[in-house]
C-alpha cells in the first residue's frame, strides 16, 4: 500500500510539472517582425504579453558582456548624402549608368571602431562594395567619410539601398548601421 502511494505521488508530481511546462509553452508565440517594411529573418517572440525582438535587427553594434550580465547596443547617427557631381540625388532612370560618391557624417558613436564601408544592394539583394577603409587608431564620435567616385549601372527599376557599415575590430565583420535609398524609375 505504501508503494502505491509513492507511485501516485510521483505520477501527480510529474503531471503537475508537465502541465506547467505545457502552459508555459503556450504563453510563448513566434510572430513575424517587420522593420521599415523589411521582414526580419528571426522574427519576434511574444511571452506573457511582452514582445521580444532580436536587437541585431536594428542596425547597430551589439556587444554582450557576460561578466556584467548586460547587452550594449550602439547605433550612431549617420547622415548620408549621395552626390552626382555637385548635385545631391536620390532617383535615377532605370538602365542608366551613374557616376556618384557617398558622403557620410557619423556622430554619437560611443565605441571604438577599426573600419568603415559603403556598399550598394540592388532590388534582387545583390551587394556590391563601393569603398571600405581601415580606421587607424580608435575612432569615435563625429567624423566624416567620403567615397571616391563610383560608377553603377541601375539595370532594373526598384529600390537600391546604399548602406554604411562599421567594423569594430580588425578581424571582425562589418555591421550595417545606416541606409539610404536610390530609386530607379522607368
């Protein structure tokens, strides 16, 4: 009889624990995340009525400090101007080759970096680097970067995204921190 009570107690304990796990799982929902019209690869999660999103999707530098138990997010202010000769532009005619350069002013950067890059992405997602440059020594708040003239063929109609990227360490990868759109029209 004593054995039977122990078995029933264990069955009850596991039933309660299993029920808790099931109800906790049902409080978690995967949802689609759209940022500025673009669908995020990872999406978001809603847990107990709160939405959690991957911070990397917000175009900034993300560092995790496990010893301090904190995530540091740095998104500098990047102002980008596209110049065709001396004229600022944003639209082009489809099928035109355009010679242009990109002037970027960066401020409110709170971390050291080792490089910058500007690249263009066509409407199909193909990326072409315009120019990159290593930054000698620590570079922080308030600096400028201007690319050399670059000729690009806007073959199809649509939005071409000019991105400004920052690399924190020499061996690290580039992170997109700002974009400007050139629209190729018919």
